[in-house]
C-alpha cells in the first residue's frame, strides 16, 4: 500500500500549505478588495501585464495572463489608475468601503498600423520592484518590427537576439538558453507542450505571429508553477480573438502566406480566432523543375465563452505539419498537434483559478519507397492542471496548484509497405510514464524596498510498466573494454516483463525556487535568484543539431532524471525617465545526470538505448547585458552575452575513464561571445526602418588531427570532442516598412515590408565537413553556408 | 540506417539557398601512429593461401604526400585452434605477404606485429558469407529514375545474427561506395542494395554509362567490425555536418601491448568473401 501513500504526498503537502494560508488570512479585517478584468477597447483582447495602482500609495497589482487583477487596500478614498504602455492611462475615483469589481477597457494611443510613436511595452522595460528576473518578454508588435529572413516573422529568432539565447547555427531546430540543450526548454503554446518548435528544420518557427498575443521566456528564476525542464520555459499565449468586431489579418510573402479571422461569437459572450499559414515555395520549386519539395502549414484555433461574470471557458488548438518529398524515393512528414480546454473560475474577488485539460502530440513519419517501408514514431501526453492564485493582500500573493501529465512514448515502428519489401515489421517497446507535481509560490513584499518570491515544487515521476525491460549482468548495459579501450555494449542476460499496473521506477524531487528584489532607489534595483528543477524526459540526440526524427525517452531504470541548480544575480536600472533601461545578469548553472553518448552510439531504431549512453553532467555560466532605448522615434537594444557551456561524463557503473576521457568539453552550443544590436526607426507616418547586426563566436566542432589509408580511402583521425571552432558568425539585416496613405474611414489597412537578410552576403559556415575530393582523392574541407544575401517582400493587411 | 541521415542532409541542401565551397582550414596535428590494414579475405572457391597485410603510418590531414609505407616490421598470424603460425614476408613497400595461409570458417586467428620495438596484437574470428543471388542493372530504381544503377541481392540466413561488409568500386573512380549491413531488420530475407551515382557538376560526379565496370565484394564480418565500419563509413561520408554525430576516433581491434597509449589505427579482419565484376550494358 506504499504506492497509495506516495501518490497523495503532493496533495497533502499542498493542503498543509493552504491551511497555513487560511490561518494567516485572519488579520485582514478593515481592508477591501477591488478586482476585475482589463481589456483592449478596440479588439476586446484581455491584457496581460497592465499595472493598476492607487495613486499616492505603493499599493498596486498587475493583470495576469487572463487579464484579471485583484488589489486590496484599507478603507478610504483613492484615485485608481490603469497604466499600460502604448495605451492611454485611465484614472478614476473610488471610495473603498466594500469589495468591488471594476472591469475596464483601455485604449491604445492610436490603432496599431497607424502608430507613429513606437514605444516599448511595459514588460520590456526593466521592472524594478518585481523579483522576477532572468525573463525575456517580447510583445508580438516588437517581434513584427524586426527584419527577418524571407520576410517570415519569427518568434524564436527574435528571442535569439536577446541575451542568453542562441541557436545552433542557421538551419538548426530549436534554441538554447544559457548553455542548455534544446530538450531542456519547456515550450508551451496556450499551456500545451510543443515538442518541436521549428518548421523546415529550423528555418521558421511553428508560431504564427498573427495568432500570438505575447510570449515570455524564463531563462532562470522559473516560477514554481512550471516544471519538467531544467533550462527554460517559453510561455506563448495565443490571442483570444477580437470580441468587438469581425477582423481579417493576413500577409503574402515569398515563402508562405497567412490569414487570420477573428470576431465576436455567442451573442458577444465570446470570440474566436482562426489563423492559418502555409508555404508554397514547393509549388514554385516544382514549376522550376525541381523534383524534391519541402512545405509546411499550420493552423491555430481559439475560442472563448463567458458563462457568467465569474466563469469563462477557453478552447484552443494548434496543428502544424512539415512535409518533405524527395522525388518519390523518400517522403517524410512531422508535426505537433495540441488542444486545450480551460475553465477560468473566480471564486471571489481575491481567489482566481484555472483548470486546464490539455492534449499534445508530436509524431514523425518517414516513408522510404526504395526499400518499401514506413518508419513512425511519436510522443503523446495528456495533462490536467489546476492553478490558483490568491491575492491575500497587497504585500502577499500566493500561487498554488497541481498538475499531472500522462506520457505515451512510441519510439519507433517499422512497417513494410510492399510485398517485395525486404524489411521485417518491427515495433520498439512503447513506454508510459506519469509525471505529477504540486506547487506553492508566494510573492511577498517584505518592506517597501524588498520583495521576495519563494516557492516549492514537488514533482513525482512514475515510469509505468506495460513493457519488457532488458536486464544485464551487474546492471551494466555497457562496460569499458580496458584492452581495446572503448565502451562496449553487453548482451542482455534476461528480460523482465512489467505489467501495466506495475511501476518500473519512481522518482521524486523537491524543487525550491527563490528570488529577491531589492529596490535601491527609484531607478535601480538588485535581484538574486536560485532555482532547482527536475527533468524526467529526455530527447535522444547525438548529433550537433537536433533533428525531427530524434525521439524522446523517459527516465527509468537506466536513465536518471536531470537535476539543475541555477544561481543568478542581476542589476537593473532605468535612465532618463525610463527612456533607457539596462539589465545586467550573471548566472551559474549545473545539471546532473545529463545523458551523453558513447563514441559510435547508434540511436535510430534502437530498443536498448541504455547500451549507447552514460549519465554525465553539464555546467554553464555567463554574463548577460541588455541595454534598451524604449521611447522615441528610434528604439532598439544592444545585447551581449559572455558565456561558457561544458559537459563531462565519467564511466560510472560501466567503468573506464568516461566519454572524452572524462574531461570537460564544450557542448555544441557553447558560444563565448554573442552580440546583437537591434534598432527600429520611425521616419514618418509612412516609412519605418529596422536593422539587426549579429556577431557570434563559432560553434564548437571536432576537426581531424591526421589521416591514414584504409580500404583504399583516407580515414580521418580525431581526438578531443568539440575542441575546435567554426569561424565566427556575423550578419547584418535591414528592413523597411511602407504604409501607403490611408483615410481613417477606410477599413482596409495594408503595409509593405521590404527586407534584406545578410546584406553583406557573408558566407557564414553552418558546418565544415572533411572528406576526399571525388575526382582527385585529395582531402579537402567543404563549407556549407545556408543563407547568402536574401531579399524579400511581404504584404500585410488588416481588414 | 544511413539513408535517414541522407534525407536530412539533402533537405538542408535543397530547402533553401545554401551553398558549399572548398575552403582552407587549419587543423590540429595529432601523433603519428602505425596503421594496420590486415584484411585476410578468403574468396569463396579459392584456396585463400595468398594473403597480404599492409602497414603504414598516419600523416597530417592535408598532407599530399601519403606514401608512408612501413618496412622492417615482423608480421605473423596464428590460428588459435590449430596453433599454426603463418609468417608474412616484408616486401619492402609496406606490404607483407604469405602463400601458406589456411582459412577455416569459425576459427580464431591472432595477428602479431613487431615494429620499432613495440608489439601490436589483434584477435578475430573468421565469418562465412552467402553468395550473391543476383546482380542486375536498372534505371527506375534508386534515387534518380533516369540514372543507371547496379542492384545486388543476397539471401540472409534466418535466425542467426549476420553482419556484412559490401563494397562497390567503379573502375573509373577513385573512391568506393561502402555499406555495412546488420540483419536486424531483414533477418532471413533476400536483401538488395544498389549503387547509383547522381550527377554532380560541382564534384565532378558522373552517372554510370554502358561499358562502365564496377567491382563488387561482399564479406561476412563480426559484430565488432560491423560497428567499426559503421562509424568509419558515417564519418567518411558526412563528418562535420550538423546532422551527424561529433566525429570520434575509430577504435579497431589492434592493441599495442608495450605502450597502450600508442594505439594503432586499422583493423584485423578474417572473412569469407564473394566478389564479382559487373559491366553496365
């Protein structure tokens, strides 16, 4: 019966903490609460991050992701102010002698496309008092202003020009945060886990900018409500849909086109958004006689319905797919699909809750005509989450909740597709797991200057049965052969079949999170943070860049959960009445149990992954600087990151020195220097301009250190992993946006965006490969550069 | 499964405006090591008594001078079942030969090389191979429907683990096409592989034409040698690109018993082999 006991531990913990909360709630007597929702006057979208405060006091609140706020103050008369950058400030007189609900609409200075003065949104400035640190926030408007390759607005690429975020070179999927790996990022789209963030192997992101409301990247100081990944959380929220008018937005570009429709629904009790995007470059390639084709599409859906003042339902979905076809010999397709049903319930003016039921899936399919077989792999999860926020007082707010995720892994199956196929049918062992968590997190204003955020997450992982598992002599799936000096796979001695009701292995972890903000004066503050996070599922990838066919695998008998500890210290400062802001942060992060791959590891179609890997560790540290100009016709920022990211793996149970002789070596995403300068200039009502300049240290790689003849070919010899580097990367992009004359009464609003990516046409090496020249047999180094100069033009419209 | 990687690679090249060019790169210089190419291949239907072992040293990666033959070494192979010793004679050009070798399937052999005062050894078992069941040419198979390819098939024996090394060498070309085969997914089936050249002006690769001759060899090999070849072929074909694993040192089965850090390169294999030449019509 120990199982039952363990299952209830997190719930009990939470209940205990709730009791604590209730007992502290008793002294709040002569205080009253104002709560409500803040929405945009024009389109009815709820606003996240609006600050609401009582003038002349330090009492204030910020709207949550659903636009809800609650603030509590002693009885009295006040001026209540709603402030959101880019919006007109609203103030009203309130007499606080009872609890009240105030819903407010605020209006933008001017409609989006006619905007003259570009100002950064509030979240993009240095926020001094909140203990939140190591967070990169971008408003979708800012993202849309940046010059991009082929005119495709790209959320992920925009993040990469902020400090601490890099990619693995052009044409690589995913992104890296503070020296972490791609699979260490939790990517959420309306709370659903997105397993692959890229279309076309990293050239475009899966997020359609027309459907996205805002995004927030937690690089550290991850709030206790998030868990399951050790490096970062990217929280992307879709628009709710215009609840005032029917509207169409869209764009026509070189690679793809987009169209989004939104409008009120259910007799103004709700709204909807449908956004689609598709590429058609493959059609052009076909016309040009190219036999191979690549295409992608995605669809975003969202609708909401207000049952009454205190209850609102949201339904959102995403479906995206990439399709590759190689002249009929190979075809592959892959993508994410997700759906989320949410119920916002306001218990009372201080207690807000949200229940989410989420499904998400990633699958990869490959058909090989020549050998007549299909290869299919997938990961699916069902997630139930209940999150609550209690606005106890102005000085004390509490988040708490529970979550459980059921995972189903199908690491691969092979199906012969023709009678002449020489391939046998094969199903790799399917795996199941349950990841549960409970958390509590307090935002506590200790003094007028000192604010703390402290929380605890308890996570539990149950690798469930329903599969056979290989057993090895001495529990060694791998053993170091000290004569030949390499890691050798051992043969299983037996197989244990675990029933579905059984558990293969269980893990649990306490994950404390803490951040403190101390406001030095009106314009500067110091913050520090510590967080521990556990990650129970891992993406198996032994290549420098992850690929769509990499599969996820759960922790279990042979793979331990990754555990990270991160320490961060920051200094934040606003200058010249918030016109400029500066953020400086230093971090140190360690990850235990990071999987590493033995020399010659073979991961594809492998049922016994434990024979290919060792459990290692990684560490990363760095210094980040962000300097922004937030207001005026010219806005922009300079971002600089100095960092190091390394890993080390000992032999452990397998014996021997470990991978790379047990020495620290650079991870493939280590970048010593990463500098970017981004600027936007509003020239007049018609023309605006943007530019990016990027400089990065080259990616670590392994170059040959000699060659020898064998089988009539030249074989390269190699020594230490990732000891060399590609040449440094740099690039300049520019863009110009033209908004033709338009009369204010005309509904149709269009704009032209002209862009040039890589103006200097620099051939940045995405990779350098070594091999023999086919004709002469001489060894040579071949550089692959992905994008030279790429001009583009896009037409965007709004109706 | 190397075609899975090939797909990703071709995607990278095709999807966008990518370009490749040959550049100058400075590479590190590692230690010079002995390379042992001890391939005792017994062609089916022959006596297999004539065998050659090649010894050379490694050279810096971009050295055009690759003639680094090793002379003056002592080379012998022992049959561990019969204890017969076969001595290889130094031909003073890096090759060491014998006329008295006796191949026996399933027997284990040990190689011993003495060079510059250090002793190198390796042990390997001789594996059998099935004969080709057919060798044909076609156009419609392969990646390109208009290019000629040669298809070879052989029957894999059911219910036992088999590993193969398949080598194509066009007589007009410098470089061979190498395949490592494991019967895990194809156990007991007739297995077919093809060799097709896709025209590439940049690399001066031309399609096969009628009259071109290809030498084809198929060998039965050990699991360890298969793993060695897998890494060798993967790295030979795509070392350095973003979708391949970090390239690493190949670890063969030869060890240096006197100075273990001075590990030799190469491999000692003892295999049954079938060999054919095929001329396109």
